[in-house]
């Protein structure tokens, strides 16, 4: 008897799943324990094994398609068994027996239409999920164009996610037959991004019938307004060497849509920006790195003082993610704040001695990171995470260090910070800061923090409060070291102090627990030699 296999719930928060890869095809023999498919959940891509034996008679969700938990995924039964009644109704009860018998003729073929129309050797490439919180992506730059040969491992495009702009490499070889999203366009995860296959293959039907394909490409061919962008690639293909770099010599200036948009927002003349892309094409990084020459303001161009003006800047995926996550944290976690001021005289002397050693350099921030890591080991309640039904006390210490970048904020993670030397922490933080500013941080380097530090001391900020970086339970705000009169041994002397503010989640950290953590932290920072004992 045929067995209906539904989309499994592979995580506690999973509501729908995407079939990443089928490891069996219709007609294959299935044994109990065989891996049927790889299912992409809201947390990871996981193997899904069969609990039944028989023949795979039907696949209800093709690779790249998404469906809700408990919806029809596949059917296993005896070879040759009639399953038309099952495929017509899936796992939903039929209204009447009559509709159940009529539906197979119409619905069964539709389930495999996309599969049937996919030419041999053609691979549909969808918008990848490049971060655990990514819901949509924007194509920043295409590094391949239609007609180019693509090898496995080649970088196809740069994709802007909610966390960073990342390179997206191809896992297939062939010819890039179709590009579904132009530079600067956005689409949901699993939407049509590109099609790769044998050269000369007609994939127009695949592109037009793909369920997640964006609606924008269709009107481009019809609307007169869209005709101009189409002409630019053609002109470039006809004369790729026409302009070795973007200049204002009267020739055509090749520029990506995203670079053009950013240049307009910044008020740059695109003809003044040297292009580093193919055939001198100006791309996003050229605009971001461009420094305009100072020019005298033209007479009469200034807006009248009484005139109101503004500009609108489209929110980047990173900015939208920051807004969403921090608003959720602020309004779901009951924050409270503990403020302290530490004596930094010993820390200043300690850092000076350490940096006197050849090829050694540490910062005050490195001292704070190390001190926090050691204090967290003594106060695991501060190194915790809140869930609706439980609290997790982490035995490991992974400290996130907030880094400001042009588009927003990134938090690379120094893992096992309590086990690292000060010089190792300094090297790691410096490397991550450079990667963050050049958009080279990997997802692995930004995940897994158990505590976060935000330092604005280098900007001269004395004190401030931060919003907890969930799922952490606390974040430490670090201010500048300030020289001022202090009282020592009953006398007023010149001293150096630093203000810190601990923002804590009251669900996991009581006020006394937070205060005890800060007392331990004070001991380490005011006497940093104790961290080496």
C-alpha cells in the first residue's frame, strides 16, 4: 500500500521547508534508512531519511521549491501501483468522491510541469540563503554575463544580504543562459536568479514558467522605457574594447545600475569615476572608493536659505535587518542598565609595558574583551540565552565586537575569548574589523556570540547605552578614557577613568547578578596583571 510522505518538521521553529536536493528519483528502490532528500529549514539544510520501503512513485516538491510542513512531499509504494487518487488530492481531504476521481487528469501532470519542461543539462540557480536571517537578496554586481562559460567554483555575482555583501559562487558548470535579476534588483530567497546549461539551449519557457521568478523581466521586453537598458549590454557586446575606462571624453560610459544609483545619491558625476569592471565598467566598489576632487561652487547654484529640501535613500537589506532585529530586542527583552566608572591608571601602565615588547601591540579594547571573557566564566548567568521554555547557560565564551561599517553595523565574533592571549584577541579583532569594512566577513565569523561589546570611546563618547544583541542576554557599552581630578588616599589627584554601561535582560539576569559581574570585571580591568596569573 502506498505511503504518503509529508514535509517533515525538522526544527522546533520550522513552518515550511525547501527541497535543496533529491537524492532519489521517481522509480528508484527505497530501503528504510535511505536518505531521500536534503531539506532546507529555517536553521540549516538537513538530510531527510525514509522510514518506509518500496519504490519512489511520486515527487510532489521539485528541487528549489518550498512547501508548508505536513504538505505532500513524495509517495512510496509498490512498483506500478496506481496513486492517481493520492496525487490529485495530496494529503488534504477531498470534498466529494466525484471530484477525487476527476482531478487526476488535470492536476497530476501539473505537479511535474516544471520538471518536464526543464531541458537536459539545464540548472536553475535561485537566490541563495547566505545568512540565517536572510529573507531577500540584492544583486550588487554580476561578475558573469549571459553567454559566458561558467565553471564550478566561479564567482557568479556579489549578493547583498541583510548582513554583508558576499560573493556567490557557482556549483555547476555550463553556459550562463539567463539572468533573472539585474544589478540593483532584489528578490526573495529561492526566487529565480539565473539559469545555467549547455550553450544554445532555449530556456525562455523555463524562465517564464518559474514560479518564483520576478515579474519585472516580462515588461522589460514590451515597455518602451525598458528598451534603453537592453541596448546597453548589446552595445557592450558589440564593441567590448570601446572604452578602456569610464571617462567623460564623449564616449559611452558603462556603469552598473547599482553604481549609477549610488553615484546619484552621493552627487558624483559618473564620467569622473574610473571603472574597474569589464571594458571599464563602473561598478559599486568604484563609486564607494571614489574621492571627488575639490571644486569651487558655481555661482547661483546654492539653494535659497528658505527652501526646504530632502533626499530619500532606499533602505539596504542590512539596514532593514538592523531595524527589525533591534526593534524586536528592545520591545521583547526587558532591558535594565547598570553604570560604573573604572580607574584606568594601572591599565594604561600595563598596556604601555606590553606594547614595549617588540612586535607586540594591544589596545584598551583588547583588555576589555579579555576581562569580560574571564568575568563571564565566573558569572555564567550573564553568558546566557533566553528561550520561552528554558534558559541556556553557555559554558563557552564567544564575544561579539560591534564594528561600524558604511551600511550599518556588523558584529564579528571572537570565539573562545577566555582561552586566548591578549595578543591573539588583538590580532583577531583587527583582522575582523578590516574584513568588516571590506565586506569580506564570512557568516561563520559573525555567528554564535554569547555576549557583545560596543566601544565608542575612540569617538570621544563618555558613556552611552546599547540595545541587547539577541539571543545574548547582555551587552557592554564602553566609553572613552577621560583624564580628570579623582580622590585617592584622601587627596585630589589627576586620574584616568572609563565609564561602562551594562544593558541586561531581566528575564535571565537579575540586578544583583549583573552588579556582581561588574565587580569581577572591575578587578580585572583595574588590575590587568591579574588576567595573566
